[in-house]
C-alpha cells in the first residue's frame, strides 16, 4: 500500500533546506574575511580622527581663552601719589631776635608732609635779586609722612637800593620732590611774615641808604 513517492514527484530523503549562497542562517550576507591590511587602515583612521578632534578642541579652547582675555576687566591702576606741594605744608614760625650776623632777617618755618611718600625740600628761595637766602640746617631735607621739620631761614640784604620793603604778600620759592615728581612751588607764609619781613628790611636798609651817592659839586 503506500503510494510510490517517485510517482508523487517527491524525492526520497529530502533533508533541511541549506542556506542559499551568500546567506548564513538567515542573518544576511556574510562579511569578507578580516585582513591585517584592513585593520591597519582602520587603526590609522581612528588615530587620525582622534588627532583632528584634539586639534579642533585645542583651537576652540584657545579661541575661548582669547575672548576671555580680550573682554576681561582691566585691573585698577595704582593711584599716583599726590604732587609734593599737595602733601607738604610750609608754615611761618617766629622771627629770631637778634638775627645772626650778616642776616637782615631770620625766622623759622615748619614743614610737614601729611600723606604719601616722603617729600624732599631741595631749595628755599625768594624772588628778589636784592635779597639772599640761607637755610640751616642746609638743604636738602627729607620729611616723611606725618613728620615735621623746623628750618631756620636767614635773609641777607645784598642791595638796599633795590630792596622792596612793602611787597604786599611776599612768597617763598620752594623746590620739592617725592621720588615720582619734581616741582617748583610758591608758598605765601601770610600777613605776619610780610609784616615782620618789612620791619626787618626797613631796619637793615633805612631810607637814607636808598639814596644814590652824589658826586662832588
């Protein structure tokens, strides 16, 4: 009884269907074999890509740093110290009686530096060429912040004919420096100084001495 398999067109002994060419268990095409050359190319590409990324990152960081540097707020500049004449005060003291030999007038001045670096008094003079000035102790004298120095000023009458006794508010010409700036400044010691100076010069140069000598008639 069994029908003849050959009559049904079915071959005897048919097993499981083999995967087709180019397929493997239905998972798609097979990849070709890995070769050392392909691995080397892939390795070189990976290294090149990492190098490119590293360079690009460095460029981005450099650009960001440049922007930060360019837009950073500038540090505050240190303030310049005050001019010597703004830091140092000169105050008329008292006349010295009697005046030392050779001096028509002698008086003291107090110099004080309030703030900032020390100020050096390099010269004290006056504008009249008919008068001479000597300072004791001799200059220069350096006065630190908060310090007070007392100086003795001697005025000599070199030319009584041209001495101006009533000069209003005569002033003292002072040269100062503080290590940053050198400055010529005029100090007006005040009314009392002008009055004492006028009295001393009148005593040293009486009006009779103002007359020019006359020749024989």
